[in-house]
């Protein structure tokens, strides 16, 4: 039958168990440059953490965006500070953020098109608003269109996942890997909420949910960290925006099936 494209299913990849995020097909920056850019990514995540933790579990106004999703002063201030940190460190790089959209780098356009930073200051704003510490700050760097660096940062719990192309994923500096799961019937599945699935995607998700050992809900981006660290086996989503897909992908290595082959869900 025809694959149902809108549902994305991330699973424990064999590639991650054998060494982390695979090298992208595009040529990479040299090792020294990559290390410098990793340091920049950490600075950007630290900058956001200083703001998000200041507002977490405090009283603030919640606005509603055009897509009906909530946004707070913490989202806006954190992204603005992240952009300022990038402008200071790598002014020639382009930036795309959840709250302010795309911004071209400074200088010669032909020299800056290789690098694009993708930012989500608070993934899981509803969790942030309600005081649940499973939101995260997402930072990714694309080089010539392929993600090469990704950070998932949970500042309240002090947990930071780092994925770098060609290197093993780490959690707070320690190497981690996903776990083996030979069959979907043994899998522990996370989804942010079952209410994100509608119509055909609801049919697809329900079929998957009914096959796994345990379905769980409500972890936002934190579920991807649990996946990368080997604590769950699947994450299913239906409405990932590009900013969220690109920032999560480096930490979980790649979209693959339980047996290691890339696939869509067929129902």
C-alpha cells in the first residue's frame, strides 16, 4: 500500500550503536574547523540556557502564534540572544530560527552559503509553560545542506546531547549509543501526544501503537535524547517542522527501521 508520508518514525539505528552520527555525503569542514564550530554551538546553547532557566516556573504572559502554538518571552529572548552569539562568533553564517525565521549572513553571499544554523530556543513550549522539565533547546549546523552538528540541551536537568558528523553521540561528554531492538513488538515508543495524529496519520500511528510493547507520551524533544541514549526504541511524530527535524536528526544519527534499513511506515 502507499506509504503515509506525514508520519515520521525515528528508531534505534545500527549506525549509532557502531559509532554515532554517520558522516554526511557532502564534504565536511576540516577537523579543526569542526571543533571550533562545536565550541560555537555550545556557546549558543549556554546562551539560551541562561535565559530559559531564568523564566522556568515563573509567571509570564503566553501569546498564541498564527499556527495556534504558544510562545513566551523566554522563547523570543532566547532566540534573539542565540542569534547575537552567532553574529559575534560566525557573522558570515546564515541562521534560521523558530521565532524569527531566516537571516542571511553578513558579507559576500557566495562565501556564506555553505553554513546554516537552525535554532529552536524552546522545543516543548507547552511543557515549559506548565513547569515540566522535558523541553529543550535545539541547535543544529548544516554544511552544504547536510546536518553536521546538533545539540539537544535540557538546561534544568543539566543534560546536553551532542551529535557531530562522523563521531559518536555524547551526553554530557560521555559516549552513548542506542540499544538493540530486534522487533517492533519489543519496542518502547514515545510520541509527544496522540492528538497530533489525524486522519490517515492517526490510522498509521494507531497501527504502530498497537504493535509496540509500551506506548508513552509527553516528552517533546527529550524523547529523542532518550532514544539516542538507549532508553527507548521509537519516536513517532506527525507534524515536525523543518527547524525541529534538522535540529533533532544529528542526535539520533538517522531515520532508520529497527533492523537498520531506512523506511517509511506502510499501512
